[in-house]
């Protein structure tokens, strides 16, 4: 923006006979300016003028981003972070009713395995954020469909929501993500890969149960350690990577600030609720029986069983430095997460 020279302001006055002298501009004068493609501002009585943003500039500051898995835990968090960053989202939903409460510009509904939907989903999109359904047995197929369609549509950034340590063959869903990463490296698309550790939010599904029983049960040793990460931090990074232009070619490991055992997680809950919460190891076959009773598909039971066996031996250790750098602050600690998510519930009232 530059201040209009007195001669130009005077030209307006002369041309239209309506506008005031320099130093005497009011909001009403400003509101009467012609819609001539320039941007005007009236500040302390002076008129300022600048060129209107060109379409290319507008694309940089507000891009259309396709987010898949949009109604899931991760998708919702990423979409809300993108809305905060003023980005427009096309959401890929599984079912039509899932749009409710999502701040989105546009949506597409259907199965991610359906090749007929992908070209329309990618049309007019600047960037794609690929979130695959949890434990999906054909994640590689979905990844390939996404890459082909993104390439055909000329998308400028392909971001893949992977997982920490995809190179662990003993966990089939991690191994599939590695195969998708391999396909991404082979494509000629600009890409960014995010590799988050297990979310702190996973415990929320058991909040009432833990509060009622005073026990935090896991189907692996309570001493295995995990770099648990706050999904809100991960979503903030996703929005940053999608809003800035300098993350192409990057693979970011996203872990929380500490590697915590389930015993320490239970301790953090005890401190918050001011009453004992005990971590216990539940037998894996007991977990498998109850998962089958809930109707969980057998391939998901197999994958989760393999994951728990791996966790039992190795945990999932990470380092929070990359996340600190991307956030520009220390990542959320588990104690801060508990303070935010568990206040007002699960205390003595539920005992
Ligand atoms: N949870 C973690 O700690 C963690 C950590 C790191 C990475 N990740 C990864 O993050 C990704 C998302 O996990 P999440 O926990 O957010 O998943 P989620 O909550 O289960 O959400 C998955 C979404 O995908 C939809 N969906 C399922 N099958 C579909 C299909 N065939 N076509 C289209 N949409 C389909 C689901 O809709 P319906 O409700 O209709 O089924 C749901 O809205 C996974 O790839 C996971 O491995 C998770």
C-alpha cells in the first residue's frame, strides 16, 4: 500500500467532485470509492492505494486442499487446524451424514478404493492430505490411486499421513505405510510425509472405564515406552506444512516431549484426579476375545494383535525435537493434555 500523492487525491476530487482534500478522508468517503481493481485504505484522513491481489497470489494464500479420512479422529483435527489457518478444504467422507460440524468448502462421499471417484476428488485441488482409514488392509492400493490422480490433476503438494517407524515389518499396518512411502518417493510429485507416534487421544475412548474401575488396562507390558503425541500438535503441523511452500521433500517424525510407560500414564491420571489409578497388563487373548465380541473385522484383530506383541517387546520410542521445531514451541506434555481433556470428568464423582 502506498499513500496517494496529493496531486492524485486532488485528481479524484477534480474528477468526481465528491472527495475531500488530503488529510480529511472519512470512512464514508472511502465507502464511495469506485470498484476499479485497486485496493484503498483511509488512515487518519489520508487515502492509501495498492494493487489488488492477482489470482496466482490468492491461490498461495488460500488453497483448496483435499483431506481424506475427513470424519475420523485425525481428519477432524486436521480440518479444524486448516480452518484456523484460513485454508479451504474439500473433505472426502465415507458417509454423507459425516459433514456435520466440519468447517469445509466442499465434500466428496464414497469409498477411497473406488477409482471412479478419484479424478473428481482431485480436480481443482492444490494439495492433497492423504489419511487412510485405520488398519485398512489395502492402504497401498489407496495410496497408488491417490498418487495417480494427484499426478493427473497436477497437484502441487502431496502430503501423506504415515506413522512413526513405518519400517517395522512385524506391524502390518506400519509396513503398508512404508510401501506407500516408497511409491511416493518413486513419483515425481512434490511431497511431505508426516510420521506421528501413537496419539495421546487414544486413551480418551477408555476415560469413563478408567475412572470407574481405577485401572488402566493395556494388552502389553506396562513398562513399554511410547513417544505419545498430542493430535492437536500433529494437526497444527499438518496445517503448517499445507500452508507454507518450503516443506516439499521432507519426512518429519512427530513424537511428544517424553517417552512414557503405561505405568507413568496411570501416575499422571492419579495426580490429576488425586486418587490411585493402577496400570495393569491384560492378557492378549482376553483382548482378542473381547475384540471379536464387538464385531471387529478379523484382519484388524490380526494387525492390532501384531502391534501389541511388538509394543510388548519394544514400545514405540520417539524424539520430540522435530515437532518442537515445527511448532516453534515445546510439544504438549501428557500432563498438559490430561489437564485439558480430563478436567471436570472422571474424578471422585465417578468412583
Ligand atoms: N490413532 C493413532 O494413534 C495414529 C497414530 C499415527 C498414525 N495414525 C494413522 O492415522 C490414520 C487415521 O487414523 P484415525 O484414528 O483418525 O482413523 P479413524 O478415526 O478410524 O477414521 C477413519 C475415517 O475413514 C473413514 N473410512 C473408513 N473406511 C473408508 C473407506 N473405505 N473409504 C472412505 N473412508 C473410509 C471412516 O469412516 P467410517 O466411520 O464410516 O468407517 C472414518 O471417518 C490411520 O492411517 C492411522 O494408521 C493413527
